[in-house]
C-alpha cells in the first residue's frame, strides 16, 4: 500500500512530534490534533557521510561570507 493511499506522508525519520500538542506518531500530520509534525530527534550522522562534500559546497563553507555569518562568542561564553 502506498503512503498516498494511507492518507499521510512518511517522513525521512520515523518518529515525529507534533509542533502544536507535542504528541508523537509516525506521520508528518498529527493523529491527535491534525497539525504538522516534525522529526522528534536530530538526523543520524556518520563520519563516513557521503553527502558532506556536496552539503559544504551548497552552503559555501569556508568562504568569507560563510565565516562572517558564524556567531561570535563573547568573553563570558569562552
């Protein structure tokens, strides 16, 4: 059975949390209140990330503009 036949969309991560009521489920739409749900945890990360180079290129990592966009620490935060 396809997800379109089930009436919901499956997300990249299975466990989802409603942005409104906080209920957990497997759909990107909350089963309790019908609002949008998003990933309940961070994406998995691997040191062998095959897409890292593409992502760095997309965000222009290392460029002067990228370096200037990074937050600066105050002396209290260091």
